[in-house]
């Protein structure tokens, strides 16, 4: 994934579209992945077409070194590269039978930083409910090895400088409106049930080598 560059191809989901039922419904997943996510991939390719050396840049580099992009494509690249990265990161840490709580190293890190898993869950949920408009909530490993909860508007994400992201929650309305309408709290209850903590643990171990 880290070496991918233009032309970007959409990644398939690591589970069937109905694989997260009954917590996240098939229709929501179909529109979210096949329409919203794919539109970001296509938008990124359109913005990069004919941009010369930037066609060889990876997703992470396009986002984190966006200051080097020509002004005429910068906004479109940042917006779409963020949309691609964020959706792949979000979809990638979901699974049919999520465990109720993490185990292993990331579980210990959550305990150290938040006191308990329950307290972490409460704080993460509160951040998601308070987030105004469209955006994401993140669990991030900071350079000092503590974990923190961050939010980002629109398709921004915590950039490389701020730490290493472990988990994200998409709280754009398209992620839940078909099933839950305005009841974001119901969506959160369902989302916690399908978090793939094994994936978060793998990300944590990889991040520990990087920060
Ligand atoms: Mn989305």
C-alpha cells in the first residue's frame, strides 16, 4: 500500500459488502465504498494526470508534502488523497466479529494513556458526538509513546508530524445516515462492535518502530 502511486486503483474491502451486518448495513457499505471512496480515487487520478514527477509520489507523500505541489492542483490532491487514505484506513480496521475490547500491546497502551478501555471508549465516543460537521475521530500514537484522541475536519488526517494513526472513525453523514438518520450515537454503538482490534494491534506494533 505504501508504494502505490498514480494511477491509483480502488482497494477492495477486506470483507463482503454485507459482511458487517447487522451493525453496518450492506447498502451503506455499497454506497460508501463503491461510490464515495471510489470517487476520491478517481478525483485523485484526475488531479494528478499530467503532473509529471508527482505521478510517482505515494499517497502519504502527496498528503504530507503537499506544500511542494503546484498550486493549481494542490487543493484537489490534498482533498482526494485524504479521502482515499482515510477511507482505506477506516474500512481496513473493521471486521465481522469484532472483539469487545483490544488485547495485547495496544490494550496496555490504552490502559496507560486513558486509565481503562472503558474510559478510552467514553472519551472517543464523546469526541465523535461533539465533532461538528463532517470529519473523523482518530486514535493516534504520539512521538512520546502516549496515545491520544484527535479529530479532523472534512478529509484531513493527522499528518506524519503529529504521530502515527491507529484507528479512525468516519463520522460523515454518508457513513450512517441511511440506517441511523440523525442518530449518530446509534451508529457509534454499532461501530464499536465491528472494530478489528487485531488490525489496530498490528498498526500499533508497526507504529512503535516508526515514532
Ligand atoms: Mn466516508
